[in-house]
């Protein structure tokens, strides 16, 4: 087989890149290790920046997103029974975010690729990337018991933190930065009415809590928990009781509880690998970086990577210019580090840290107290939350 771009990873990043390239007349083949059903079973964040939404629309996959997604013009930050609303729209000159589940977005992208007969292989094994520093790279993989080879011009690694793409960059070439937080999030999806029309981030003496939603009848809640905890240790009763204790009384009184539909533990870490390109390989999304979910940046960072990469590849095939490809890593990493800074700040301000002393507690309190009276600080948070420009 032969194509122009092999895309390793069939999640939203890989699908979005494939769709954008296809619409511009650039051929690609997507390779995914898991089944389509498995990819669609993964529940992830659902806060989309305006830039992400615009990119999905340009990929002709945004009709359902625009119909069913919920525009949020602000969110709340709570502490010590106080609530501060961050007016995203007012503080950023009209920018908002859209609440739309990643699973739904992935389904939309799959359907968009199906309409164009996009070429995808699921449940592939033994993927190997070859000749990355030459003019004729190729990828081999096992599918249905047979080995296949795809000759290509470029390879896009969109296969996540545990994928093979980043490992194809020699260890003496890449530099990895990592911060592992001493806690996790226990998350529950439930068929319950959201506690509020907007997302609520809450800090208490018992730890962090987050009240979010997937729809008018589906809620998504998170609690800070020890890094060693498992979902089995958190019964529904224990979760709801603890969530109630971490929310301001005015919020907890409105909380609707019910059986969990899904329960999972998410470790918190920050990870960035530099550079994001090596020879004919370009990394995107979780293959190159992970940020704590507190800033709602994971999927949005992946989308900005795809924005830079798709434009660079399209520019090359239309004009022969390598400028976009040569500067891809620099452009993408500038936005990655900015988002990592913001996510780290939100995480530090809203969580209780193991081993923290009374000084740390008061320092964190002072941040939130300052936030409550400072329009400038609220503006900084709002600008970062809606997403910095590409």
C-alpha cells in the first residue's frame, strides 16, 4: 500500500487530522490498535474551546456538536462557602466554551470519515515505523493475521501516551519533562440533573471537587482522592457523601444523587516531550504531552496540534513549502507549555497537597481570596480557560 500520510492512532486527534487532510486532497491511512467500539467507550473531558469547535466545523463534522452542545459563558470557583463566578464571555470580549462529550465528538468524526470512505484499520498489532530520517519512510503492521506495509511521505503519531510513536524518536534526541501529582481524581458519571447550569470547581479542607455535566440529564462529578485509590473502594454512597461535604451548602442542597453509570480513577500528571517532530514523524496530542485535567486543556491541546500539523502538511502538498513542517514543533510546544502552566496553576490553587502545612493552606486560600476581588486575576483565568489564539 501507499499513501501520503500514515496516521497512527484512531482517536479524535487522528480522525480529525485525517478528515482535514482528506478535504484538502491529501491522502492518509489511519491505524488504530483498539476496536472502534473500544475507542467510542472511552469517556473523556467535554469542555471545547472556540478554536477546537471552529476546527471541527472546518472538518465538516460539527453539525451535531452545534445542535446538542451547550454554550457556557462562565464557570464557578468555590471555597469556604464562597462562590466566585468567572465571566468568560464578559472578560474575554465574547468568547465562550462548549460542553460536548469527547465520545460524541469522536463518533461525529468517525461518521465524517465514513461518508468520505476514509481508509482505517482497527485492531492492528506490531506497528513499526521505519526510515524516518530518509526520503521514503514506511510503516508495517499486523492485521487479521497478515503483515502489511504502507509506504508514505510522512507519519503522524496520534497514538497517546502509551503508543509507539514517541518511542520512535531516539532517546538521545528527545527530552522528557514530567511532574506526577500525589493524588488522583475519582470520577462518577450518573443519570442525574446537573447541580448547576455551569461547571463548579470547589476547594475545601477535605480536598478538591468538580461538578460538571454531559447533558441536561447526565452529570459528571470528580473528587480528589489518594493516588492509590481504586474505583472499587468508592461506593456510590461514599462518593455522594464526600461530594456533599466538599461543596458550598448552597450547592450541596441542590445536588441530585443516583446510581453511577461509570466510575473511574484518573491519575494526575504533567508530561511534555520535546521535540514534537523527528525526521518524517510528527507527534500530536497525548503522544507528546499530558496536562492535569483541572484546566480542561487535554483535548483542546490535541486540537491545536492538529491545526498546526494539518496546515503544515496541506501547505507542503499545495505549494511544496516546508516552512510549516519545519516550525511545527516550535509552534505547538509554545501553546503546550502555556496550557501546562495554566493547568498547573489551577491544580495548585484548588487541591490539597499531601504533606502540605498550614502555610500552604493559607497560601492557597489567599489565591482564591485575591481572585474573588481582582478583575485582573479573573481575566487571566478566563483568557486561558477559553483558549489562547493559535
